């Protein structure tokens, strides 16, 4: 399993409103990604633990109420995973974070004095494209479509 590190804090604010917006969005995607990853691992481990405990409780002379409670918790966690789908949320936020981070790096490679209207426009377009793509993929997931599929397209088979 890869090592997971928290997102490092962003550098001090700069006098570039567009870059400030990009960094703010980047921070939001990082927090969303990290929170969804923690919820994903919590629900997965909870499902494993309660599922295994249910089998053990059924195999030993445990009270029926204890076995039923463990089984109910397992079912609840399974439903919780389906409703909130933290795995998908983690992936979408990680993709958006990665794209935006690269766009910010490209923009920062240009010396401040040489950042012209074209470079600002490219960063602005990337900020908007990242947000639009992330929202469309999230909405498609909520509708039961493949990520990236547009409304009105064919459902997955």
C-alpha cells in the first residue's frame, strides 16, 4: 500500500488574484480528497470487522441479539458506502487536485513579470475546466452513468 501523506500547506499568499483562486480551489480539492479517503478506509474496515464478527458470533454460542446487531451493522455500513460512495468522491477530487496542481506549477514556472494575458487565460481556463469536469463526473456518478458520460448518453451495459 502506498504511503499516504497529508497535503503540505500552500505557500504564503501572493498578489495575484487568479493564482489565489487556483490555490484556494486546490486546497478545497485536497481537503475533499483526504476526507473522502479517510471515510473510504473507515467504511471498508468497518464492513470487514463487522462482517467477520458476525461470522464468529454465529459460530460461537453468542446471544442472538449480538449476532443480529453485528449483521445489522454490516448491512448498514454497506448501505452507507453505496449512498455516500466515498471511493468515487476520493478519485474525482484526486483527479481534479492533480490537474489543478499541474496547471498551477506551469503558471508558476513563468516569472511573475512575464505572465501575460495568454498565460493567465490558460490558468483560468484550466481552473474552470477542472471544476466543470469534476462536477460533470460527480453528477454522472449520481445518475448512475459512467464518469465522463454526458446526460442523454447510453447507460453502461
